[in-house]
């Protein structure tokens, strides 16, 4: 899962489905959620692009995206946010949200 910078963000979310993991190095729940996100990235490969954004390195993206706390996951479709999950969430709950957005 690649980390996006400010120059890449808009292009990364422009087409198709893109899941962005907004997190921070100091965030315990972010680190706990990372293996789940990586697992789902593999399972949904070809359907969803998955990237991370470090809110400390790219504060402007976090502000523009309305991210107030981490972890925050936002699923975009063609540049528009279609689903948002804030806080620690189970794999099954995250999978349900992704599946609902894809159908």
C-alpha cells in the first residue's frame, strides 16, 4: 500500500474506486487496523485501489477531505467520497461497507 503525497492525491482518486487510509505514525488504532486494510487491499485488487495518507505529512489533504481524527477510511468513486469510516472497525464491518458501495 503506497503512501500518497499532495501532488498525487487528486489523480489517485479521480477514476474508479479508491480507498484512502488516513492515519498517523503515532496512532495506535491506525497501526492495529493496518493489517486488515492490507488484507482487503489484496482481496479487492483490481476492483479498488488502496493508498494511505499520513495526516502529519500532508495536512492539506486531511483538511480538504474533512478528516478530523484517525484512523479515517474514505472510499471514493470517480473522485467523490461514497463511504467514510472513522475509528477502529472490524474486518467484517469494513468489508460490508466496501461491498455495499461496490454493488
